C-alpha cells in the first residue's frame, strides 16, 4: 500500500484485496492486500515458496484466486489481457522454431482485429533490444538458458504492454547480461505507449520477482516482501 | 466481416505453425504411417485375405479404420506436447486471440496428417487385401474426410482435456474410443458398403455428417473453458 501512496492521485496499475489461494489444505497466499502504483518498477521479494510467482500468475489472470479481488489496469486480468505481458520461469517459446519465428508468431497472435500483423514493435527490434541477433537460424532448443530468457523477454516486449509481469527475469543470466537487462527495463519504462491512453493510464509498470535484488535495488520504486503467503513488508523508495 | 477475417487469419497462423513444426520433426506422420502399415501387414498375414476375397472385402474397411484410430491416438496424444513444454500453453491463455482458433488450427493440421497417411494406406490395402470396390467408389471421397474429421476432432479435443492428467496416455483412448463408437460404426459400415456393394451407405454417411457437425460445435464452444482450466 505504501507503493500506492507514492502517487495516490493516479490509478494503481494493480490492486489486490484480501486475495487467498488454497491448494487443498495448503494456502499459497493468505489474505494478501497490496497495490502497485502506475508507472515505475515494483519488486516482489521473498524466499522460495513465499508466493511471489503465484501472485504474479494471479495478476496475469492465469490463476483465479480462491478468495478476494484483483484489479489490473482498472479491470479484471481477463479483460485487460491484451495490455498485460507475463514472462515466466519457463521460456513460453516453441523449442523447434527460431527466435524470429517464435516472435513473428506471437506478434501476430497478439494483434487485435483490423490491425496490421506486426502492429506494435517489430520482432527484429525486440530481439535487438534484448541484445540478440535476429539473423540467428538455430532453433530455440539450441540456445543457452540465458539466450532463451532474452528471447522470452523480447516476446513480452513485442505486444507493447502497459503492465509487465516478470518472474525471475535474470535467473539464468551472467552479471553483465543481467545488468544490461536492468538498464533495458528502465529504458522500457520510458518508451511511449501506443495503447492504453483510453483509460487515462499511459505509463508502463513493471512488477518483477528476483532473488538477485541487489541488481535492481537502485531501479525500483517500491519493494513488497512476501513471507509464507502473506505480505511481510512494503517499502517505497520515496519513504 | 473484419472479425471473421481476423479469426480465419489466426486459424491459418496456427495451421501454418503446426505444419511448419511437423515438417521439421516429422514425429506425427512417421509414427502413424509405420503403425498403420504394420497393422495392415499383420492382419493380412493373420487372415490371408487373398484366399477368401469376400471375407477380405467385409473386414478390410474395419481393419483400416481401427488401424487409423490406433495410429491417430498415438499421434494425437502428443499433439499438445509442444504447447505443454516450456509452458507455451500459458502464452496462448494470455493471448487475446480466440482460443477456438488454436483448436481449429491444430485439428486441421491433424486432419491433414491423417489424410496423408490414408493416401499412402489405400494403395497398400488394395495390394495386400486384393480388393476393388464393388459399390460406388466415389462415395469414399465423402466417407474418408468425414470419418477422418470425426477421428481427429475428438482426438484433438480430448487430448487437450487430458493434458493436465498424469495418466493422459491412458486417459485419451479411454475417453476417445467410447465417444467415437457412433462415428466408427458409421465410417466402417460406409467403407464396407462401398467395398462390398452389398448395402446403401447413405444412412451411414448422414450419421457421420451429423456426428461431425454436433461434435465440432460442442468442441468449439467448450475449448475456451478447457484451455483456461487451471
């Protein structure tokens, strides 16, 4: 909630109210309430199993919580699907296709009726932005883990999302690569939006989880710490 | 109109991707082809159809379709494996593209793969079972696609439904075979009637067409729920 107070005049990019998620007797999340202000980078911290990835998947609309409400960009995650991008631990790419083939395919899938095929960013630009060569002809299965991670990030950048949900984006990267990626994410926040102006929300927001928090500590606007499925602490940089 | 065109473009996008991936791996077609050829050869050795042409005519339709059903099941079981690997299915769940377009694209691709196997299988059957149709052979142009669509439509749908099950290799045939009984009955009888020329296949063709229409509509309506199931 502290994150929200930083810019209270604006609409929050995401609001989570009393959200719980039960798997049988196990509560992955217990009455979690938090908000993420529009614009800027927000960090979710916590040990393994604290509920960070679960919270991100709920925000993306991939999981329906057992209780509570979730609002993303002033709507439900399902309603805002085209304006949210989610990057998971897994690459979410077809192993047999090259990076360009994957990106072209997902770019065309993300287009609304009546728009051109590659309406937002071009796959070449997205790949270059994450530091990869778009002329690579190898299938993704032959890439290193770090390269797959970069292609995965290029895939989420393609759709010109207002809200980026990134689950451990630096986990397989070397130090230099990870620092480059943090710089890229800071840059992404400044990219002009071609969508979303209709709601008055015209800033990009990034919510990410990482165990390498020292990498992003200078770049984040707020930090939320989860412990065993509950919010343990919230801190905004301004506070 | 724009929406319909968009839907069609997404279906074609999925179809192109499926054909592209199959062209690279050749997993589905190779497996199905060898499986059905093996069944054709094994049954021809077991029954010796050349010594009894009447019996050969009566059983060859059934053998061909049972072989295709088994072969298609092995291939259809893995038809969503690529989407399951690397959580690609989540990317589809998050995509604003219509979920049913993904299903139609995949079902059409599977239809083309099974059709290709049939194209190879028909001359093999003619050779091994020494058969020539005594009925109206042109009706096979109707029976083969309708029967193939019934097979791949349900196979693709129930394969997606059983994705999250641990025993999905077993679950698919357990669901698919009983549900396909009316279609199997129609397609086997339709094919046999064309080969033997003993009875009119029109009733079976109508039954097959009805089965295809009903199950296509149901699958299109339910696929979104199946895709977004947690």
